[in-house]
């Protein structure tokens, strides 16, 4: 075991995450979680990683709970801590992992927010005069791709009737069909897209890539304009799944289109969707 200070280990941990191609959002989230943990441990006068005990970590989580963090947020902090300790063990900074002795709090996942046809039509109408945002909303709604995958799209990824989705945050690359609505929305956007050398499909007025956080903010603005309550960007993906399950598209087909690693991830939507259509071999994807 090699002695190392907590703060030094934290800096090395962030470099480790970046070298393993973790997304910027993951590096930032894990970095903040571990920074919170270390700040608390320093209050306990723990400076070396090998000094930390299971009781210290539990005391930190109890403090988070008292400060109003939800069980889901606390569970995420446990995951961050366990990732940190895996890094420490790989580098032989510790021999034991006290985080494995800490139990996750129990919590129930909230059901996915599924937009009604009236809601997503209102969202579409709200963005109709903004070709870029209209195309973004249609792509998210008609293909079910993730917001990070959308932000990462290049012009060359757009084919006549499909999208090439490059590997992103450990999700494998895949091809997603483009229906007529999505094709028309993209075609109208390309007519007004700034004529710049940047190859990202969606760009700002100045020609720079349209970043995830800005896309999220813009979509949520249109939710407000359409007077849709309690909806987030990822709910367009939930809506895509629910729509196709209701229309009898097979779980296997949907799972592949969505890029789910496990079929069980797609199956969990079944409990939230009523009046499931009878699944038929070869049932095609439809427009929303």
C-alpha cells in the first residue's frame, strides 16, 4: 500500500476519469461528490486515504441526508465513492474498500413522464417558427436518441432515411431510422443553418457547436411556452418508447433503436403503458 493524501488522490482520480473517456458531465459530477466527501473527512481530521473508515463514510451520508439530499442523490454519492475506491485499489493506495460496506438507501424510481399527443403537438407548434429547435425536438421525439447523442451529431451522420449514432459515453454506435417528419424537419433546418466549416449538425448562430446544456435550456423553454408542466428533455425519449410499445413494436427492436445494453431496461416501461398493442413480427416504427 502506497500512502497518499486525500486531496492528491482526488486530483489523480479526476485525471483517471478523463483518461478513461468519461464524459465531462461525469467527471464534474464525480469530482464534486468526492470533493464534498473529502471536505467532510478533513473536518474529522482525516488526511490520508487509508485513514477513512466505513463509519466516516456513513457519517458523511447522514450529513447529506440531514441537509435535504434525496435518497436518490445519496445513492449517487455512494456510487461516486465506490468508483473513487476502485481507482484507489487499482493504484494500490488502499487494500480495503470501506465503501462496499455502506448500504444504498432504498428509494422508488419515479415513473417516466410520458407526454400526451396533445402535449407533444403543442410543443411542436410552439417551436414551429424556430427551424433549429423544431428539428431538435422532432429528432428527440421521432428517434428517441439521447440529448448527448444529438449534440454529438455531425452532418455526415445524416443519411437519407437514417441517422448514424456514434459511440457516446460507453454506448455503442448504432443506426436509427429517420421517419418523414424527422427528415422534413432536418431538411428545413439545413436550409437556414449557418454556412460554417464546423461539422457538428446543430450549431449556434456564431457557428459553434450547440452544447448539451444549451440544448436542454432551449427545449425546456419551449416546454414552458407550450404550457407543459413537469417535463424534461429526456421525457421526449420516454414518450418515443411509450408510443411504440402501444403500437405493438417489439421490445427487441425498440431496445436496439434506443441503444439499451439490456432488454430489461426497455421492459421496465411496460408497467407504465396501458393498452399495449399486440406485438407483431416486423411491426415498423411509426410517426408521433
